[in-house]
C-alpha cells in the first residue's frame, strides 16, 4: 500500500532488494551503526528494527544518518501512534504483527509503505481489501509454514509474502523456493551474543551467507 504522501518506493520493491530482512532487537544505541554497517557489507540492505527496546527509535535515526546504503524500517508497530513516531525517527517502511482498522488508517497517513502481518485467509482477504499486495505471514511456523504458503498461493496467486517467525538458516531456502515468497524475515543473522560483544565480523559473515540464498519469486 502507498500512502497519499510522497512515497516513491513500494513495499514489494523493498522486499525484492535482498532475500532476507534481518529482524533486529537492539539493546544499546551504540550497537546500531556498526550492526547496520556489518549487515550492509554482507549484502543485506533492508533492515527491520523492532520497537521492543527503549532505544529502538534512536537506533533507526542513527542508522539512517550513518549508513546511507541501508533501507531502515521499523517492526512491531501495534498502535497508530507508532507510525508517527517511526516516521519522525526516519523509518523507510513499517512492519506490523497483525492488522486492525486503526493500523490501516495510520498506514494511509504514513509517509512510508507497510508490510502488514497476517496469519489466516480471512486476515489476508481483509489486507487485500485495504490495498495491500504483500504481507508478512506471522508467526510463520505456527501458522502452517511452507504448507500454509503453498495453500494460500492457490486462491491468491498474485500476493507476495515475507514469512517471519520460526524462519532460520536451516529452513530459509525452503521458504524462498516458493513462488509467492519474495523474502523472509529472520533474526539469525544478528545473534544477541554477537551484538553483546561487538563481533561485527561474525554478523557480516552471517549476512553474506544469507544474501547468497536463492529465491524464485522475482
């Protein structure tokens, strides 16, 4: 979905930039810039910073200012006010775990595209009616994983997905082999242990490996 404001990039365009969108939980602000730099060096330009920590909004702003090659979005938007806060912080896209009327209205006003979370066919129909042509299947594994995405591909062949939740390096390639999966979301490329000690070389290596995954939905 595009808002009526000056948005030039669609969510599908952003999803097509890399096979994996890192889902990032940043505990300390000083981790933000070197983390983004390591991920971009490894080939992952699209970054989702979850609004699960007090420094998340500041981290988005810091990444935007310091790492020009990164496309920095905000995840775990659950209230309409989150859209205003994320836009002020400089977020370039948003991600929600679900979709409500309040979130749809906020997305229409926002200056960035939204990847809404859905879990069932009914929720997908509601998202499509609101104008979304790409969704996050969340939580992917609990929602049926690969089998669910294959089933949704029948009645909704033109809809694109980013499965997130239970997606790991071990199963990511299976998801990306599906015709309706543009990318996957995962946290394995930025493990908490590596962030804690500042092992950016390890993050870069994980990102490079993730960026090499093949996908068919392009």
